[in-house]
């Protein structure tokens, strides 16, 4: 079964499924495949459903602060 099929099954074939708004950060890869996105989404759903991580309603204030990209990558 492909990761896409696994994600679609988890989202739409689970009775009583409450849909979540999940945010993903790009990371360091230049190209991200559909399978990679589906795999990470399935993993996030599994972790939330099994109490391995907590879902949150938003981002912490610390994350919202502005960061100069040059500082982030260490270039000046």
C-alpha cells in the first residue's frame, strides 16, 4: 500500500474522524515527494491518535517572532 493510500484510508475510512489542520515545515530538502508528504501526515495522525504528541490550537508566541534569515543560516 502506498503512503498516499494509507493517508487517504486514515482520513476518510475512519468513522467519526475529526479532521485536523496540520502544519508542516519544509525542512532542508529541495524537492519533496508526494509520498514523503503523505508519510509525514500519516505519522502525525498516528502520533496524535495514540497520545504520543499533543495537538495544539496554534503556535506559541516564541515561534511567531520574526527571525532574520541571515541569522537563521549563519550568514553575514
